[in-house]
C-alpha cells in the first residue's frame, strides 16, 4: 500500500520553503557535473541525468536522438521493457526519459528508504549504462515511431509547427522536428542508435541533478555510481550560431479544416542573453499573460477573431523561437493576422506603460514560488541551471531581476531584438 502512496506524498511544500534554494555543485571523477539540493520535507528523491544529446545533434539523421532515447527503456542489461517497468513499480518508483532541441534526459523518482532506493537506482543505472538496443525491440520502436509520424500529418497544429521551425531556422540544427521525419527515420539501422549513444551518452557530457531527502555524501555516491559505468568521452562542439532573418516570409498550407492555425515569429532569446529578463517581462504584457495580455485583448476581447492569442519566448542554447500564435475561422484569417501584427508592431514601438509593467512584475513574482514548490518542479529548474550553466543563485535572484526591469529596458530590448518586418508567418487551414 505504501508504494501506491508515492503520488500522494508528492505534495506541495510551503512557499517559504523555497525562499532560499541552496544548490551545491561539484564534478565527478569521470567529468560529469553534479547539482544537488537537499529537500528534507518529503522522504523521496528525484534524480535526473541530462546529456547534450537533443535533436540538435541529429545532423542529417532527423529523429535519431529521439529514437535513441526511446530505446533506452526497451531493454537494458538482462531485462526487457516489462521487467524494467516491474522493477520500478515494485518499489513505488517512477521513470521517464525524453529529448528536446538541446538535451536528452533520463529521470527517476523514488522513496528514500534504503532497500527501495537501492533497487530503483540499480535499475536506473542499468538503463543508463547498459541499454541493449536489441534488433527486435528496435524494429518495433521504429515502426511505432513511423506510425506516429504519419499520423502527425493529420494534425494542422503539428504541420504548422514543423513549417514554422523550418521558416525560422532553415538548415540550422533547430530547424527540424525533434521526432524526425518519415524519410529519415525509415532509413535508420540499430547501429545508428548505438553509435549516437556511444558518442553522446558519456560522463564528460553528463549533468546530474539530485533533489530530495538525501545527504550530500549520499548524493555524491549516487552521482559517482551512475556515471561510473559510462565511457568518459568528451563534450561535443557547440552547435552553430543561428542566422537571423533579414526579411519577412509567409507560407500557407491548405488543410481541410474550418479553423486556421497561425504562427508568426523569429529567433528570439537564449539562456545567457543579457536581455532575457526585459524580454520575458515585456512578453508577459504582450502575449504571455494569458487573459490580461495585449494580444488577447486586441484579437479576442475587442474583435472576437480567435478564442485565444498569445506569444512566448522559448530560450535555448542559441536563440530559441519567439512565437505568436492563434486559431481563427478560415474567413477571418487575414483580419486576425493583420490585428496580430499591428499589436506586436505597436508594442515594439511604444513599449508598456508603467501600470502594465507593475502589474506584470507582481503577477510574475507573486506566482514564482508556485513554480518551484515541489521536488519535480525544482528539478526542472535545477536542470536548466546546470545544463545551461546559469549562476547557482539564479532562483534566489529571480525576483530582484524581475523587479529591476524598467519600461525603457523593455522598449530597448524589443526594438533591438524583435523586428516586425522580419516576422516569419505560417498559416495552416482551409482557403
């Protein structure tokens, strides 16, 4: 029964508990970087190992990183997928893995009672260091992936996203979908996955995050044991710089639907960007603040052109996308795009008012504690801090960074970084 309670134990911790987050950092003998936060409120621990092995490392084999990640839990050591799942379930632990543009990750959550944690960690380490890449398992996973890619062609939202990234990044490593395309995935052999794993899943390319009710001594042991079975290897070279657009573009994809999906934007901000906080706060006013944003007000409230309209920055190692998005009736598409562009142009030129800025700051800082009030959420933030090598006091200084943003800083950052004459626009829907 106690094993079934793990989900219930994963409760909110009081906001004051995260007023100061002490992140301890060191490097293992194998070269892996470790980030540890002791959180004694609950008898559990989250462990995540992250590699610079996201889809940006696919080269011309689009989808290779994602399929390699998916194969890890298909079989490892002496165990198949069912045995792996049963081993975690038997001790009330959970396991997950995946990829994004920049990273691949393998995560585990377990109770800290020693027999339970030892079994969970042994299973986790085997997945990490001894994946089987069995031919039969590979063919099954490849077929499943191909079926998903073909099904994706029936989703206007997915088609819009693929075309949008291609418009922003062209042949840059960020320009293709994380899970690949049918043409490339169909040509994969199991040896391709083995070679990708051997190149990128190495200790020197690893970031270990441990958050939970364990001591630093235990955390050091966990990190060392996890990476001990990996080759030392080396970090890959940095992915190339993003080429910024010099003119706008527009692409429409016909799709038999009554609604049109609209995406517009350009490469935006990156994790170490000195303009990040000014852009972040400014975007909260423009389109990130949901029901109180300018885009929502102009497109939805005043004109009823869409159910919602929003914008966001997605910072990556290089400039991630600045995206403006909405859905509208086919016959209203031109008008909706016109209002959307005019709203963005006006904000870039005029900036926010002091009243809007004050409200945005209060909303962001007032809700920040809720973003780090569980081990899981905190693990996400520590992973970002570790992978992108942010300052260890990032969370402690977050509020002061937001408070320091001025109207002039927002105006200056948006004028320099978001050029409305460079927006790339994609629409998918009926004529």
